[in-house]
């Protein structure tokens, strides 16, 4: 999560945004690679192995975030005990996956950006008109195409990669990139998303993770310690823990 990565991500955003904004038909051409005109469908959508791989990708991503969730909940329930995961790591992982995979995708863009998915546009025998990535005025009412929630979740694996030891970190970033590309490729193969949908998902996840990492770990004015986060969680959990202990004592008496 250094400045080089940020510059690369900003450059990709500019190039992809401009290229597919000026030539939106590129999205259709890439989607057509997965479309079968004879059956008027995206055949990969019917492949059981691909469907399992799609589900498995989401299981893997959320499994990586699960220890952070358990550690935070356990600390709130038992503030007297040390955290199972370092405080900064737990907050960093949980906040970034919630923002990138849920808040910014399903609760923000996908609910208010009416871009239809490839499988329902007229170019692929669907009922709705294709619109470029920058146009939110499509006919889709909810759970729309821009941008990909599953793509954002897969590329979120940059977050745990950022916490690996420095000697392993480059390899972890490569693995996260390949994982995101593979999952995003499946979404395109199923006719669920255009290229710009999955590209935006990966870039948004990266920016969220980069900013969160800088906020928690790097910037002196906002940098936190594990002890500070653990103390804050303990303060929030202590009132309910005291009530629970009082109730237990009354039950025992």
C-alpha cells in the first residue's frame, strides 16, 4: 500500500475511464467474447464447475475477514480479555470489506446506478438498452451492473495481503490480483458484468484499502496503535458486560 501502487491505480483509472468513456462499444465487444449467438445465451452461466468456483471465491474472501469480525465481537462481549487479532488489523480488515463489498457497491452504486447487466441488453437479446459506464440513467431499477460487488469482494483480498510480512507481501499482492481477475472473469463469462464494472470494482477496493491503511498505519496525524483500538472497544463493551455480570450474580444468589 505505497505511493507507487496508488499512482498505478490512478493511472489505470484514468486510462480505463477515458478509453471506455470515449469508446463504450469496447464493453460490448469484450462481453461478446463470452456470448453464444446460436443459443442466445452466456453458456458459462450453466457450467456447474464455474458456478462452484464463483461461490468458493466469495467463501474464501469472507473467510479471510471472519477472524477480524470474531475478534471485535469477542472484545465487545468480553472487554476484560485481550483481542484474538491485533486491534489495528481487525478494524482494518473489517472496515475495508464492509466499505468495498457492501456499502459502496450494494448500498450505493448498484442501487442508484441504473446500468443494465450484459445478459439483459438488446445486443445480447435482452429487453434493455446498453449504456456506458458513466451513465446512471439505464433502465435497471435495482441490483444493477455498475459496479461489481463480487469483483470488489475478490479484490478486497489486497487488504490481508497488505498485512503479510514484507518479504511475502509482493507475492501476496500478486495472488490477490490474480484472485480478483479470476473472479471478475467469471462474472463477465456469466453475463453478469461488463469489463468496466469489474475494473471499477477492483480500483474502488484498492482505493478504499489504500486510504484505510494510510489512516490506520501510516499517517502520523491519524496513526493508531493496537492498544488504542483495544481500549476503545473495551470502553464500548464494558457497560453491557457490567450489566451481564450483575444479571449473572442475581441469578446465582
